[in-house]
């Protein structure tokens, strides 16, 4: 049942818009929000430093903090140092090892076993025996392997390639960290703007409830309208608590990625629609752009290392030639130690050939070949994943702008419908259900626009990662 009064209509028309506060979502035009989509961009997104890719000063500050404080990045850097030390160890195995030594000994021989008197040196005799001391000094070449078949060279090359692969892994970790911080930041921006939207909507719906109560007091509606308005307000209050929780959790996630509490003096944040992450790519971009991705280069170095392991395993079938040599001096008196007559030397070449080792050498070769095949498959998978990620990012970049433009129009239409429905309801022309549907439609349209802006930014961040992070150092 509907009630209509001319006096109430005039009063409501005068107060129509003032009773419905709304949150205006900051929305920039496509050219401002995504300048990379037009020719006015500052350059190829694949060659931009991350500070140019993410122009929001607050986000830049957070990324810089994360790069300084991240434990994951610190662990990756330490892993690089560890593998570099292993490479130095392996490289040293192919170089001669020279050792110098000096010694002194004093010895006593019983008189019953002492032979003829030894002239020279510091000696002493007595009724109980014979004592003498000896000085030695020498330099020795210890077990130097002559790498005739390239076993040591292959092992050294494998260690070097794994060092390079680990360093590329560090760069990949750095890019992932930058992207993760950017993702967490836009998640926080979304949570905060959703909270503001819910707060404004709750204020709007509370005003609508107050109007419903006044109209009921003036016998202009039924108790059903009040019950519907109260239920709507209660639902918005429940949504508000959920938005607050989401914002707190998003802030906690961002704090974890940054690695330290968020500073109080951070620059003011930009709205989602004003982030302006640059994703411009020139026409005809060559596919070899993907070689800049550190994960692909890491897989390539792992493949080269695996091939070097195969070469080392093959060389184990051949004989090994090693040399041991020593040159030194030995004397009973220190002052005569380096005289020509006290010189001593030794030269011991040795060749070792495998005869039977129970299939161990063959097993090592087969294992190296299998690992090489695994490395090939991993390299191919990394390339395929890179092409897919870039293709997904470009597909999103080509469609998100048009989708957001359509969603902006939908949000504007829903807002206009809500304003007219509110006026018609207060005038008694429409019932509460029509206003309720318009309010829900307006809230959903504006929330969908926020979600779409967030998804568009996430796609831009994913494209940044897919292109190899630009000039990240």
C-alpha cells in the first residue's frame, strides 16, 4: 500500500540530495591512470627502473625499505656468496698446491746402539748414550693433477655456472620482492577504499532508515519499510567490521614484506585509480626480450652446469696423471742448513687408471645425463611460462581499460538511479523495495569498480615481473 501527500513531496524534494552522502571514488581518465597505454609514456616498460614503473612516492618508499630489510633477499645474497666460495674451492683444485715447511728435531740414541761418532753438528755423548739435533726446510708440490682429459676444467665450469645461476636467482628474488610489495600495497589500497565506501554507504543507509522512521511516524509507510531499512543497516554494519579486518590484515601482510614496522612519515597514498603503473611496450617488441628474465637465465646457467657435469663424468673413465715433488735442505746444524751439500729433493709422478669400481663411474655418468635432461626440460618450461605470463599481461592490458570505462558508466548509471529512486520513495511514488534494489545496485557497482581497478593494477604488476623487472639494480 502506498501513501502520497503533496506537502511531504515538497519537503522531500528540497532535502533530497542532502540526505544521501556518497563517497566519490577517485577515478582518473585512462590516459592519466595508465599513461603507458598511450604514446605519451616515458619509455619502454621493459627498460624502466622500478621507481619509474611505480610512480607513487609512498609505494617507492615501501619498496626501498623492503629491499633493505627483507630477510629473503638477504638469504639469497648470502647464498650467492656461499656458491661463489664453492667455485673458488673448485677452481683451486686445478691449480698447483705448493706447501713450505720447516722442522726441528732432537734425538737421543742409547750408547749400546750408537755407532761411530758423527762429525759436525751439535752432538753430545755420555756414558748413557748419544744425542743429536736436526734442522729441515722444504717446499713441496703436493699431488698436482695434470688435467689431460678436462675433468677438473669441467668441474670448475660447472661450479662457475652454478654461481651465475645463484646470482640470477638473487635477481629473481629481488624482482619477486618488488612485485610482492606492490601487490600488497594495492591490496591495502583496495581494503582502505572499500572501507571508506562501506562507511559512506552505511551513513547513507542510516539516513534512509531515519527517513523511513519519519515517514512511518507521519503514517506514510508501513513497518515493513522500517524492518527492511534496519536489516540493510545491520548488514552494512557487519560488512564494515569485515572491511576493517581486511584492512588490518592487508597492512600486516605489507609490514611482513617490508620487513619492519611501517614508518609514520610515509608520503600520502594515491587512490587506486591514480597509481599510474607504466606498462607501455612498443609495437613489434622482439621475443628475445624474455632473455632479460633472471629465471630464464638461471635455468640456462643450470643447463650449462649440467652439461659440464656430464663432461666431468666422462673424463672419470680415463687415467689421471698426478705429480708430487719436493725440494729442501736437511742439516744437523742450523748454520749449515742451506749449504749445497745438504740439499734434498724428490720427484714422484703417478698415473692412476680405473679398472673396476662396481659400476660407480658408469652410474655417475648416467646420473649426470639424466640431470642434464632435467635441466633442458626446466629451461624449456621457464621459457614457456615466460611467454604465457607476458601474453596474459598483454591481454589484460588490452582489455582492462575498456572494461573499467564501461564499469565507470555502469557506476554512474547506478548512482543516478539511486538518486531518482530516493526522491520517488520519499515522495511516495515508489515502494521501499525499489529503493532497496537501487541502493544495493549502487553499492555493488562502485565496489565492482574498485575491484576492477585493483585487478588492473595487479595485472600491470604481473607484467612488470613477466618482462624481467626492467632496470632493477
